[in-house]
C-alpha cells in the first residue's frame, strides 16, 4: 500500500525555469540586432516549430503568454584557407555561421519577463566555393539553418527542457 502511494506521488521533480505545463505560448520577434532579417524569421519559425511539436503553441491573442525571441548576433568564422589555381590570393576553404538568440516569456501585459533563457547559440558549418554567387546562396541556407536551430533551442529552454550549449565557433 505504501509503495502505491509513493509511486502515485511521483518523484517530485519539476523544472525551476519551466512555464506552467498547461500554458500555451505565442511567439513574437523582439529585438533584432543584426542586419539579416532572414535570421529573425528563421529563429521565430524554429521556436514555433518546437512549441507546436510539444503541443504548447498558442493560436494567438493579446492576453496569451508569449515567447519573445531576440536575435542578438550573427558570427562568421573562416574554416581553413587554400589558394585557388591561377591566383596567389588565399581564400577561405569553408566557414562557420553562428546565430545567438535569447528567449523571454512574458505573461499578459507584464513589463518584465517571467522566464529568460539567456543567450542561446547555434552554428552551422559550410564549405567554400570558388563562385561568389554560390557562396552567397550557401551562406543564406546556413544562416537560416543556424537561426532555426537557435530558435528551437530557445523554445526548449523556455519550456524548461535542459538544452546543452553549442560552443562550436
């Protein structure tokens, strides 16, 4: 009998930073501190996808709690160098594109967030190409992917799901 009571009570674990289990969230874009509008759209899309997958995406309304996604940084780093045939100029052999976002949960019209995810960074690696137009298209794909992954990670963190950091430069 005692074992049944203990099992019914559960372990008592609950996430300190999680929003209420029954609470559904809308997603809004907050501050965008980068010139790439694509990054803000992709981060919000990633957050919406993650909330929808967990059954926690709200349909809208001004009084619903909301997850505000701020896009803070886009970092680019070269990955190795090589010299192309016929030229003496070294070029990047590839690059890393990283997007840093922050998620904040606001309740109704409250001016202060009830939950803050802190900075969440996700990166994507891509190889270089001799054609600048091809590199531009690959950059856009990498930027969208990194921003979407960062938005998903911020949504998981806002839900109280442990989220490891992405320290790849």
